[in-house]
């Protein structure tokens, strides 16, 4: 089953670290917000020594970490679910930040409409410096044209 971004099938270009996503059950309407990285940590044997490397993750076939959601995908079929990328992120911290922001904005723990059972994040302000800098640049650029500007919500428009 395909991931969609801005309404079209998504093809990873290798320029992002990960993404924040929404999975929707098209039968019941239940939803799930999560994050996924395009690569994962691994090791490789080089000259008898272990070296840290990044390996491609299972992001293309991933259906979230919630057991109820995964069980329903298996029972109802992948065609009864839609997977949408909400934010493309340039770091782990950006993924954590946007996942938490989406979960809080949508109040996922306050309704049975959501599969989400847990919300956790540990994010330091310094880890988001590049995001803050991009938003400042956006404001400066567009304020010089006297245009009402709102910052992009992630590294690519969403």
C-alpha cells in the first residue's frame, strides 16, 4: 500500500530523515498519528571491527506500532486504510516535535476516534535550531514584501 504526500503517491528522494504520518481506517474512521524514519541504525563488519551505519528502514510497508491498528489492517485488508505523510522532517528531533504537535493539536488521547494510546517525546530546544532558523528566514523574506506570512509547517509544504 502506498504512502501519500500532498495527495500524490510519495517517492523518497533521500533528502529527509523521516516523516510524521496519519493512518486512517476507511471503514470505521479511526485514525493514528505516528512518525517513521527512512533509515535505521545498524552495524557493519569492516576489517574485523564493527562500524555504525544507517540502513534503509521498513517505512514503505510500515503500519504503525499500535497493535490494534496492525490487527485491523491484517483483518480488514490494507485497501481499507489510507496512509498520509503530514510532515517531512530533516532530523529525529523534528520528527518527534511534529508528531507530538499533531497529537496534541488533534487531542488523540481524548477520544476513541484515535488508535493512539501513548504520547511520548523528549525534545530539546537546541535540536530544533534549523527549524527555527528556516521559519525566521521565511518571515523575513515575506515580511519584506508586506505579505501576511505564516511559516511552513515542515521542511516541505504540507
